[in-house]
C-alpha cells in the first residue's frame, strides 16, 4: 500500500520497482512465455523507476533512506499479496492486457528469447535485493540501485535501438492504452490493492516509453482532461444545487411534502405558481401605470379627482375610515379614480390612459396565456395520475435513499418523505387491487351524484330566492337585523355546510382520494359560483344606481362651476384675467362607480385575507394548542379522540386561492393597487401556511399522491379567469366611464382611447388599415381560419395521444416478453414435458411416435418461443388444453412406449430449456 | 490526482482515530478501525444502511475497516464510479444475509430501515411482495444480482 505522506509519490515509483521484481521472480517460477513477457514488462518498469530514482537521488539525498525502507515494506506486502492472489491477478492482468498483447505479440515474440534471458538476470537481481533488504537498509541500497539502473539503462537502450517504425506505432498504441487505463483507473471495479498495482504498472510503462517515444505530454494532457472532467462534473452539480436553491421555497415545500405527502405539497406548489404569476402582473401594472402616474402625473390636491372633498376632509385620516378604504385611501393611486385623463403626462409624453387600458387588457391576456401554457406543459409531464412504471416499489425501495445526506435534519425529512411516498404508493396499489361489487359501487356513485345535484340545485334556488328578497328589502325601511343581513348569513351558512355535506356524500362513492378530491373541488366550486353570482349582482345594482346618480351630478357640477366663474366675475368686475381656479376640494363630483367597484374588491380581498388567517390561527393553531396541552388534564384522549389535530384542508385552500385570484382579476382594472396587496398576501400566506401546516396539522389518514400536474387546479383557475373576464370586458365595452374621474373620463366608452390614439398618433394609413381589419368581411374568415386551425391541432394531438398509447402498450409487451423469455425456460419446458408425456400414449407404434414427436416438437417449439410475449398464461392454457386431450382420446390400449425416464416436474431434465428437448429411444 | 485523493482519504482515516492509525504507513501496520468509528463519519452517520455498508466493504465482514477497505468504500461511493459497480455493491448492501439473493427478509429489513418501522406489518408485506413481483424476472421469489441490475439500471434516481 502506498505510504500516505510527502514521500508517497516516491513510494509509488519505488513500489513499482519492487513490483517488477516480485513479478519477475514469481513469473520465473511459472517459466512460460507469458512469464517471459511479464518479466519484460516488469523490467521495463524497473528501468523507468530506477531512472526516476536516480534523478531523485541527485535532487534530494535525505529521504532516500526512508524510501528504501518504504521499498522494502512495500515489497514485503506485495510479496504476500502475490502469494495469495497470483492466479487472480494474473488473469486480471491478462484480461487487461489482452488487447495490447495481441497487437504487440508478433513484435514481442522475436524478442522474447532475449528478454527471457534478461528476465533471468533480473530475477537474480531481485533475489539479491530481497536478501539485501533483510540484511541492512541504507548502505547497500544505494549501490544496488546504481547497479540496477545501469543495467536497466543499457537494456532500455538496447530495446530502443531494436525498435522499428511499426513497433514504435504499436508501442505508441500501447502507451495510449496505458494512459487511458491510468485515466480510468478510478472507475475500474477492482479492489484497491489491485488497482494500485495496475496503476503502478501502467504508470511505469508510460513513464518509460513516453521517454522513448517523445514527451510526457500525453499523460499530462490526460491528467488535465480527467481533472477538467471532474471539475466539470462538480461544476454541474454545484450549478444544479444553485439552480435548485434559486427556486423560491423549494426547501419549505419539500419539507411539507415529506411530512404531508404530495397532495398537500401540490397546494403549495400552486400557491408558488400563483405568486409568480401575480408578481408579473404586479410589475406590469406598477411599472406601466402606477409609477408613471406617481412620478409624472399631477400631484395630490391639484385637481378634484386627486383631492379629498371638503366635507370628508375632517375624517379622512381616521383609522376606521382608512380601513374602509375611504378618505385618503380612496383618493390615492390605488384606485381608478385618481388617474387623470391627460393624453400624455410628463416630459416623456407617456400616454397614461392608453397604457392603463392596455395593461388592463394585457393582464388578462398574460394570465390566459400563462394558465394555458402551464396546462399544456403539465399535460405532457405527468399525463396521468400516479405512475405506471414497471418498478414503482422496487425503485422506491432501492433508490430512494440519498447517499449524500449528511445532516441529521435532512435525514429525518428523508425518512419522512420515504415513508410518505411508500404510503402513497400503497394507497394507489390498494385501490388497484380493490375489486368489489362493481354494480353496487356504480349505484352508490349515481346516488351520490344525484344527492349532490339536488343539493346544488337547492342551494342555487335558495340563493336566487334570497337575492330576490333582498332586492325587495332594499326598498323597505325599518328592517330587522336578520332581514338586513339575510343574504350574507345565508351565503356563509351555505359555504360552511355545503362542503361538509359534500364530503359526507362523497363517502358513498369510495373513490380513490385523489379522484375524490377532484370531485370535491368541482362541487364546492359550483357551490361557490353562487356566491360569486350574488356578489356580482349586488355590484351591478350598485353600478347602475351610481350611473343614474352621475347624470344628475354631472349637470349640477357643470352648473356649479359656471356659477363659480359667474360669481367670480361678478365679485371682481375689474379683474379681466382668468379667475383663480377653484379649490379642487370644493368641486361637486360624481360618484365615480369605478372606484366604488375597486373599493368593493379590495375590501373583499382584505376581509378574505383576514378570515383565512384567523381561521388558521383559531381553527388550527389554537386547536392544536388546546389538544396538546389540555390533554394532560382531560378525561379523554384529546389527541386520539374527538378534537384531535386538524388536517390540512386541500380543497378549501385551493378554492380559496382560486376565488381570490378571480377577485384580483376582476378588481385589478379598477384598483391597480389590488395587485400589490395580493402579492403581499400570497407572500405572507406562503410562510404562514407553511408554518401552520408544519406546526399544527397532522397528515391525512390516507396520504395520497397528487397527480403530477396541477392541471385540475389550473382548469379551475382558467374557468374563474374566464368568468372574471366577462364582467370586466363588459364594463370596458359597454358602460360609459365616469365623467370626472379616471383616465377615461370624458369619453363615451373606455376603448375610445384606442381609437383616439390611432387617429391622432399613428400615420393615416394605419387608421385605414385598422378600418379594413375591423371589416366583418375580414373578421369572419379569420375566425373561420382559427376554428379550422384549432380543429386541425386538436386532431393532431388526438393522433399523438393514440400513438402514445400504442407505444406504451408496445413497451408493456416488450417488458412482458423479456420477463417471459427469462422464465420461459421453465414454461416452455413444461409444455414440452407435457407433450412428451402425452405423445407415447397417443400413437400405438413407437417408431411412428418418435417421428411424430419430432415433428410435433419441430412444429411446436418455435411457435411457443416467439409467442412468449403472450405471457405465461397462454402457455398455461396450452398446457391445460394439451393435457385434456389424452383423456378425450379414449382408453389407452397399450402400455406406454419404451421411453426413457422423462424429466419429472420440478426436476430439471437434461438439456432443459435449451434447444429442442433431447430425443429418446 | 489519484494519489492526492488517497492522501486526503488517508487523512480522514487517520483523523477518525489518531491514536490507532499511524501516520507512517510504510510498514503496513495491521490497523483496522472498528465499526463504531467508521459509522460515526458524517458521510455515514445518518445513513440507515451504514452498518451494512461498513460490513460489505470491510474484509472481515463485521464493519471493521482497514485502510484498504476504507479506500474501496469511498471509491465505490464516489460519483466517478461506474454504475454497474455501484449496482453490484448496492446489491451486496441490500443483501443482508449474504446469500447472494435479496429475499423477502432482506426486503423487509431494508424497508424497515428506510421508513424507521413506520409502516404496519401488512403494508410491509405488501410492499415486499410488490417489489418481488416487479423485479423478479425468473420467478424464484427472490432477487438475484441479475434481476437487481436489470431493475436498478433503469431507475432514474440511481445516480447517487
């Protein structure tokens, strides 16, 4: 073994030398041509080594003694080794050098005689050396080395002389080979001892012949290459780590996943995705609308829409007012009304109204694109639910542990995650194995769906009814508290009872939890749509009333301004200049329905955040605290019994997130600040919920694997996006904007701002171009074309899907085939055996029998083997058919023919499985 | 390069028990470190199979490692090692009773180590049956090295 010290390098050289010695000695014993060759190799090595040694001698005297000692030790060790594993090593050596030898054989053979002689010399040397070693250490060493090296030098000279061109080439090859070996030594599947040995041999060889052939450059190049390779691998790993660490909250989510399973983690992944999307929306809105307005627009208090009205100014800074988003909040950049309708603002001539509209539309455009893209991308990731690998469990069992883990906490997490993933797979497997009364199950499912449809219909009608009533109530005075709040109460009751009811009914269906979750999500979604409907209805009522109010105020306001100027000129008759502008706080202003809508949405979002967080705090944290600490002094086991710890409510949380996002989409146009609030909410929610889950919840009783793609969530999101798109687009296209607030004030419709830009800012031909484009004669064919494209792409994807299925099937077949080919030895044989058992009985005449048998075998065996893809089952069928035959064939009239003792079942017959079975007789 | 790594490993080895391992390895001292020391290395400390790993790589089969064994272990566990070598040693590691087959009891042990006995009896049994069902190509109810390699070479995670 190498010495681990600063002399290790030298040791290597020396060890090589000894190695050569030992080998030559041992080789001699065998006295074969092979041996001769090996000796030669050893010799060569020795030469190289001693050359090296000489150099070092000159360089550094002191360590020499040490080296000598090393050498001796090494020699001892090696000698011992070689005694043990000569054959093994030899054969390894052969294997290793087989190629080289073959190529080099011719050249070597002629030299072998000479070499053999030299080997003899060498051997003597070695022996002498060994003896010397025993006697004393330092003094003799020097001399001996000199001797060796001189001898070797001369020999190597000789060799070099005798080398021809072809030999050079061969040698070169050999050297290359060795160098490759050196480079790859690390990945050779040998024990350390042998590896070192091979390395030494190879190195000395290279050292020696590189000298003969030229420079030692090649080796350095190899070393460099290997080093770079290693560096590259390490870099890749580091880069991967870096990339992973760049994914936000990856650690947190993994931690949750390891304890709660992928289903809970899927919620957090969804949340993270939402955060990413909202971040983009937020930067769009803030970068293109809010910040330009703040930096370049008119300052607060300059015009009426940017000023708190005089009558509100007293309370505008009150906390209660601010939390209602009135007062200063209402007249801030957060809401639609604050923005001015100047065509361009600032020295950059930024077209704020246009930008506002485009960002509003772009928000939807971007969201749609991202959602659809993600859905499409996810579709090819997981495709289906669960995995259909051939080795799900085996891989989990053997490859799930990460051998790089070196941290107790990580290890804990890994244990948890492995356990969880096993549980997930077990649940899947149990579902697969379940085979009960299918009719009962179907009946129950239909029944459950019937119940749920009834519930949904009932609640829908209830909502409709209550909304109707509340519209009646709105016109009445002196209502009781209940009548005032009826709508809200009913809605929250429905939201509370509905999901629980659905969950209970879903028990009937006994779906796999993953599918059950989907159903549950869909049903609650349908229920919540009612909520949305009432909210929107109320909002539209409000907007309509505001619009009516606006008409009258518009006139009043205009009149008021006229009055003001009239008064002014009346009061200051000698002032001919323009009157000082009115204090913006005093101007009569319209209700500005856009801001009202924005405030509604912001309020809703805020209250949603509050409710969610409080629910977590009370429902999970407090409950966990009580269960944990009151358990010491309670009459039953709180942890195992009734309250227990909460489970993470996936469906509720996902739907909360989805509906919240719907609110954001609807409200963002009227309250650009809403996006900022939402980003904050998602950010805090990530940390808060992660903490809450880890601290207060327990994993589900049946941990199930979420489908790899979050596509179901995405689908819900897409639906809600579409639903929230409708009202916003409706308002943009068909409601007149307020006359005195917002970027579109003074226009007939909001989208007029685009027309204006086309008319005023773009060259004239663009206008005509747009008018052409807007022509129905162009639009209808375009729509048609798009429909055709969609149809085409759809059918293409369908075809791909089919092809995919086919390929999957083929893979499955191939797998079965492989599996069967391996077992087939057995089953084929089974058939053969049965045939053999059968045949003698069948035919009366033994000679015919044999012929027939032969024929039969010839016909059957090739058929069976390739058909093995069919699986063991088919073979078994064949067998049973075959064995049924003889009994049907009638009574046996004569004793079985003289056939040899056929292979008994379970007892391997001769030639079992290979080729045609041996013929008997 | 190779030597540098060996040297580094030697220092690791030496640091495990400075009083036992001489710095001077010239005279091939018959030193082997007990499993307790090997198993306490940070690389192995948290590995559920540390005992098996030590046993497989040690010459005496009891986890006491000489320097050679130590080097062997690290070279196999290094990322430069070829996959089939790793597969071979992985097989040996999972083959708890050294009978050259991974049988049910081996699987159960593996599983219990991986999950820290958190699965119920039934679940363990089911998983083991599934594993054998999946990977056993010759239907002998246990996994041979061939089965194991066939299975593990297809594993996406088998990189270590």
